[in-house]
C-alpha cells in the first residue's frame, strides 16, 4: 500500500494515503470518510455508534472503496483508543493522515450548566482528540514520511458566541493544541489543519443539548429552522476539508460568515463585543425560569 502524502511544503492528497477518520458514523465524519474513499484513500474508521459505523463501512465497500480497519469505540476512553491504535499499527504500520472529527455539543449559561456538562464537552471535544493524537501522531513522526493532522474545532473555537462557554472551553482548547502542533510538527513534514465550521446541517442540530431552555419553545423551533436553512451540508464540509489539506491551509473555513466573523473580531474589537452582548441579551430572554 503506497502513500499518497507528499512532503513538507507541498500540498497533500488522500489518494493512496492511510487515513483515520473519527466520528465516521454520521455528519461531517461520515461525509469526510465517503469523500476520502472516493478520492482513493485507504481508511481507518471509528465512532461510538456501532450501527452507524457499520453502515458507513458497508457503503464505502459497496462503492469499491477501501476500509483497512474499523472499530466502534468511545474516544474519551484512552485505553480503548490505545488498543485500537496498537492493532492498526501492528497490521498496517503508521498512518498518513489523522482526522479528528468526532464531537458533540452542549450550550447553556453558566448558572444553568452543571459540572457534567463541562466535563462532557472537555472529555469528548478536547481529551478525545488528544487521545487520538497521542496514539497516532508519534508513529507518523517516527516513520519520517510526513503527513497531515486535521482537527475539527468550531466557529465557537474562534468567536466568543453566547451560551457556548463549556463548548468553547474544548473548541478553543483544540485550537490551541493545533496552533502549537502546527509549528512543532512542521519539521517532520506533518501539516496541521484546523477546521472551523459554522452552521452545518448534521444530526447534531436536533440532538445537541440546550441547558435551561425548553427546546419545544416555538422561538427555539424557529431559531433551529433558521439555522438549518442557513447551514451547509456535511458533504460541502468534507469537500472543503480535503481541499484545505491539498492547499496546505491551516484554518479551514466552511462558510464565508465564519471567515468574515473572525476577521471582523480582529479588526473591529469594540463592535464585536457590542454585538456579542446584544446577541447574549436576546438569547437570555429564552431562558426558562428555575421556578418552572
């Protein structure tokens, strides 16, 4: 099995590369796995959802794609990730591209968030990717073939969005990890890419946890509908990710509004802070009283 990854300073392609995708059962992870398979990648897949993962593997194989290995596991379980990595490396040697896509979301104000909400966000969205990085990136370094590391953050990892404190704790965290590894891994020919999605129409839109608010409230339903209408598809995000790797982009935006928002925060700090406070005031009117 040959590697499609090119050396440092040049764009990389997934064609012929051994590519790990976490969160491959649904949403962005599934779309990226399918797009990578179509582009000629040899895939290693994982997700906590065993049934969804099996469906992704079956879909890829039926289309003639290559899945080297797959395993249903929880990325917050360091021992499980370590065991999977050991099995993969024993059979297929080091990988070429690692994509940390798995994640989940909880929103809420600080007085409504409980410790379990903060813990879940950090465990899944920060420590989970770190477990993957710990186990799969050092073998890439030792192999001296270069490669790529893709970490999915969020618009909430570069913008201070209201009600996102717990979510942003992790998403800003993985952004920081990526910023450092971008330079640390440069000398090894391993490029680092940080994906910052805005609105994406995935199953998470319906399943994310909104603390302190009645999700059946008509105002929430209208906001969800507006979000969905504005959102891009997971397939679009997958295309953008693969293109970002090929173009050696560090920040990979999935929509113009996120790119513009980040530029605006840096150029116009006061209007940004004013707008965030106004949005926060609007959101706070949706809060359910503790007495209800």
